[in-house]
């Protein structure tokens, strides 16, 4: 959500970042081409961060759109090798950007030895923080910067489809992996959001099981929000951050909740 309350989301097949105005109901184009952008988030200064994926016209990088409209690369390689296909990202309260780098589909041109999770420090340094999963997708950081939540979503037969949690240690290392929920044999988690109480909103499932699964920080399922189509991501918006927006299929949905989302930007108006 930008400072005007607009909701931004990606239209990956058409290589666009879209903008939806809740007041008018209008949908427009924020950026085209988008570098096959997938996950989005605003940083504390209101600049849009995007995970640009792999394709003949994909960026294979994490980018930032500056206030003047320039698009700059924050990370496109690790140890001198190109990233696989950045998928989703989340910021902690210190300005570190955590992002996932899987490779779905065609593996032509893969240079990295792992499908991993990385951190971009405010200085611009990129660090691989974990590589013990099959296909990292959605990612969240808790408000106290002490827990990393990760969707390991391998869509191949028999692949991992779990929601994992890790401790973030004081020196930045990630440790103590535990599985909070296993979606197998169904469809695993794509995108996620987090509320002010630390609860996790995960888009997963297909058919009758398609929807947003809400978990406590410890992994207890609290509720389920069914969606008409298979969901791909979700985010909080609205003046009070109590509207959950959900992308699913070719549609954008919204639902009012009793919860309030946690966002780095914009600051909540009192």
C-alpha cells in the first residue's frame, strides 16, 4: 500500500505492476515492463521494492523504484553468479531486505548451486542466510526481528510444501529450523502477510482447499478464509490496515478483518 492508500500488485504474465485505487475502483499500470516482477513491498521511505523473476525479459534481480521513477538494482548476483529468479521479499525493522530465490519451471541458465534465501543489508551487502529448503517462496520477518517464516513450496511430485520458522540470531545467522505446518499433498504456500499480533496469513491450497490460512506465531491454525480461485498472495491495506487484499487467479479480492496488518510503510495515521 502506498501513502495514498493504493494497492500495488503484479500481473506477471503481462509483465506489469498494477495499481488499484480503492476509493475509485480504478485499476492502472504502475510500471511496464516490470522485469517479470513478482513479490512487492514498500521500504520505510516509500520506495517500491520488487523481486524480478527469470524470463527472456525478466530482470533476475531485486530492484527499487526511486521517488523520481528511476529503477535501480539492489541485487542481481551472489558470489559472481546470477540469481535464479527472485520471488518474494520482506523487510525487518532495521531496513534489512530478506528475499527468496527459487527457480520454478525451466532451469536453463541456472548459475547458483542452491535455491536459497538472502539478506540485503542497508549498506548493500548481500548474504545467503539459508539454503536448507527445496524451493523457497513466501517470506516474513517478525516484528522483533527474531523469527524468519518461510514457505518451502516445491510444486513437483513429492516436493516439500511446508511453512517453516527459524530463529534469527544476534549476529544475523539463521538457525533452529522447525516445521509449523505441512500442506502436502495439497498445494503449498505462495505468498504471505503478517498482522500486528504476529499471526501469519498464508495463501495456499486449490479447489475447495483454496484460500488464506491464518496461523499463530507458533503454527496453530486459527482460521481459514476461502477464496473463489487459487490464491497467490495477500497484503493488508486500508486507512486502519484492517482490509486484507488477496490476489487469486485473474482477480483481486478484499475482505475486512478484525485484525490489523503490520506494515513498514506507510506509518499508520492516528
